């Protein structure tokens, strides 16, 4: 009886691996694409120069270059709230969840990420509304928000 159970579980695992293999291949392609963007990133020099200008202005300099204190941000300076960034780890989790809900341990096996990295990415995806917490066989799991 134990041998039959183990054989059935192994067959389910093999079937699930076959289903997730395309997601893993897509994940690897996305990582390569993300690496290509990192190579072409602009240097941080303009940001450093702006920081230096602000520092010089705050320590002194000509009064003509200073602005009067404001009573709040001008409407043109108010920024919209930033949209959460969906990085490669979040994309890998979303790809794995396309096939159903998964626990953190299962996501770790499928995505080859650490449990801590999965929890952090899941926190971001939960905040963005992309995934929801679910229960599967009495265990905490995650599922796509659209599938919930």
C-alpha cells in the first residue's frame, strides 16, 4: 500500500514538473532579458551632480539662487503614487501560480528561490493585488487573484 502511494505521488510530481517546465524556460528567458537591460543602464553621474547642486545650495551660496520657503508642494511637483515594480522573481512566482495554488515550499522547488525571497516577492504581489492568500490541504498557499 505504501509503495502504491509513493508511486502515485511520484506520478503527480512528474506530471506537475512537466506542466511547469515551460514556465521555468520562460523565467530563464526573462532573466536573460533583464540582464540585457542592466548592461545598458545609464550611468548615475547626472543623479550625483544633482545631489551635489542641492548640497551646495543648502550650505550657502548666492541668495539669488535660493527659493523662498514653500507652503507645500506645487501641483506640478506632486507625483502620482508609484506602481509596484514586478521583477523577475515576481514574474516567476506568477508563472508558477498560473497552474494553481502553491505553498512557499512548492514555489521554492519550482522557482529555485529561497523561502525568504519568495515571501518578500509574495508580499509585494499581495500589495499589488496580483495574488491572494489561499489554503490548500490545510496549508497556507498563494493563488492568482483572478483565479481566487
